C-alpha cells in the first residue's frame, strides 16, 4: 500500500508526483485502501 502509514499531508504531497507520472504515460500498479487515494485510479476489467 503506497500510502500506508502516511499522514494526509504526506499523501497530498505524493499524489501530484503520481499524476505527473501518469501524464507521462507511465504505468503504476498500486494497492490502496484509502478511498480518496483510489479516486486517482483506473481499473482494467478482465485484463483488457
């Protein structure tokens, strides 16, 4: 879990970095249980 043990302020500082990587076309695979963090995700169905 990428954000495990981090404060909300720490999470907020990391999210823009993840967004920048996504905009560059990078693939990021992460497991997260925080609903706000999951808002930045894209789900593939059936591996497609």
